[in-house]
C-alpha cells in the first residue's frame, strides 16, 4: 500500500485554499491547514475534510511574521509525529495572502512592506524552514496571480510580489531537483472569493470587466482552481516542474 500523503496548505480556511484542501482530500491526501484570524472557518473546513474520510487539523499562522515560523513548524511536526510517527509532509502549498488595491503613486512604504512580508518573504522562509520536513519526491506549489503577467491599474504593489514568487519558484525547482522535489506556480485569474473585500464576486462592474477580458466569458470560481492544485500533487503530474500554470479561463490573451 502507498504511504499516506500529507499536504500543508496555508490559508486553507477560506476561498481558494479551502477549495484546494477539499480537492486534495478527495484524492486521499491528509491535510494540515492554516488560518490567520478566523479559527471558526478553519474548524468548519477540518470537519468537511474529516467527512470526506481524511485526517485534518488547523493551526494559526501569520505568514507575514517570519519570526513565528520556527514555533509553527515545531507545532506541526509534533502533531504529525504523534499521529504518524514522522514530522514530515509531502506537499507544501503557499496560498495565504491578502489584497492591495492602490495606484502606484499613492502606495505607501507600509503597504509595500506588508505585501513583501506576506507574499514574498513569508513564502521564501516558510518554504526554507519546512524543507527539512518535506519528503524527497514531494511538491511545492506557490500561488501567484494573473496580475504577475498582465497589469491592472492599482495592483503594482501586489502584482510585483507575485512576480517575485514566480522567479523564486524556478530557483526552488532547480535547487530541490536533486531531492526529487518539484516546484510549480499556479496563477489564478480573478476569482470570486472574499479576497480584496470580495470585489470580484460582489462588485458587478468589476465582475463584468473580468468576464469581458476573459476568453471563456466569466470570472473564475474557487472550484476552477482547487482541482488543478490537487492534480499537481498526483503521480500523473510528476514531470511538471518549474512551470507557471495560469488558471484564468484565458484572461487578457
Ligand atoms: P481569501 O481572502 O478568500 O482567503 C485568504 C486566506 O488566507 C484565508 O484563509 C486567510 O485566513 C488567509 N490569510 C490571509 N492573510 C494571512 C496572513 N497574513 N497569514 C496567514 N494567512 C492569511 O483569498 P483567496 O482565497 O482569494 O486568495 C488565496 C490566494 O490566491 C492569495 O495568495 C491570493 O493572492 C491568490 N489569488 C487570488 C485571486 C482572486 O481573485 N481571489 C486571484 C489570483 C491570486 P483568515 O480568514 O483566518 O484571515
């Protein structure tokens, strides 16, 4: 029998992360998910995963606070060691994140620092600190955005950090190849979640605009994304490495 695989998904409590963990569980993968502020939502997702027959646990983590990562990794490791005999995971999905909508000319240093901490530094160091606990042959998936390829006014501070994560991912693929660990980027287009105050979902003008610039003619839904991430964690996807996979219905072609 294959050994049980485990995925660690940051921001797995809502939106895209929630859809990812559900799709991973449907593939028979156990889940460690994180939330930042909303424990209740995270516990609902844990119950959903358990109802699918997989094991799940939620931990609090602010991915913008690198100083907390050692404690977090230790906490996860202790839990997994107790449950499975090993602190290791197989898949790390760096998904957590927050939005920033501000014109370039008005973007403040504090806003850029927040984007840097959450979207780049957090991904860099969580991956670095998790690395000793990722099994050889594992996978890393970093969540970027269509906004790293095309430019929408007001997304300079955010989009540029996603661009940085895409470059980082190619370096991870190169350096971790000797351990058989593949690293890829999934870059969603605009998706209807709570992200950015739920703009894409709740603001009809924004939603119509996104639909208008998308070849398939609508804004994305969480369910358009989670299955792709889950696929990247399958044996069939083993030869995909160092790639940016945009999942946007063909935005801004
Ligand atoms: P949501 O706002 O729906 O969910 C965000 C999730 O991340 C929640 O679980 C939240 O936890 C967690 N989170 C937020 N801030 C932090 C933090 N500082 N530290 C740790 N966890 C945090 O967003 P989406 O699901 O839409 O976005 C997920 C990812 O997808 C992000 O990286 C985003 O940039 C990217 N993306 C989103 C697109 C979209 O249109 N929705 C498009 C392209 C990319 P809690 O609820 O506890 O705060």
